[in-house]
C-alpha cells in the first residue's frame, strides 16, 4: 500500500491561486457519490492504493459487493487503476487510487434522493466508529439564527478555509491524517 494524501487537489504542488473551481456534478457523478460505501472507498483510496480484496477486508464487505461499487467509481472517473503489483503470495494485484475529483464538485441537495443526501454523513459515522471515540480531536456543535444570506456567507467562508487546507495538503505529508465533516442544516422548529 502506498500512503497518499486524502482529498487533495489533482495537481501536486497546487497553490491557493491554482485551486480548481467547484463545478456542478453530472448526473453520473452524483449517482456515484450517492452511496456511503462508495464514499468510504474513495476516502480509503485517497490515503492508500488498495486492491478490491484489501478494500473488502477493510470495509468488512463481500468482495463482489465492493467490486460493484469500485466499478461505479471507475466509470465516473473518481477511481483509477494504478500499476499492477505483485502481492505477498506472488499473485498479481490491481490496486486503485482516488482521482480526488470529488472534492471539487458541488452536488445539489435540493433535487437529491433523501438517502443520497445523507450518504456523506453515514460514511463519516462509519469512519468515526472505525477510528473510535479516542480519535476525536475536537468538535463544535452550534445553533445560530441566520438569514438565507448569512447561511450562504457562513458556508462560503468555512468552505474557503477547507479549500485552502486541501490545496496545500501535499505540504504536510509527514503529518497524521485527520478527517472531518462540515454540515450546516436548518433545525426543525
């Protein structure tokens, strides 16, 4: 397994000025990102080049199920097969790597299937359970009164900070990998 940076820009050495602009996801891309298992596969393959068997073991899933999801991600250009390697038993292995393109996509939650909208949150919950409660470094939970414009501005500012860190992640390859999720939602009255 080759260690790699999570969710970074496609081009190594990207500067803040060279950060790709977000673009709307195509229907195919949105469908590919609409399953929590696919999101977990993307995260794992952003950190390491992994084979279908390694993914199945790590995710505690049937290899056939994982292969189906891997193929969906390859078809949508979120995963790519990298050089074939020889495994411990001498067998040839075909590892996959994340293309890291999903970070720079905007998906419309207005038209999304409710289950698909919650896929990133489910995937994050699975990752957090796997890492254990001791892995939590910090969290903030809040309730704010915001106009639609205020909510847009808060989102824009937080995403700008995240984009800055994502674009420069290659400069911190020697540091531990941290994950997180940012969700702004309207509370039920």
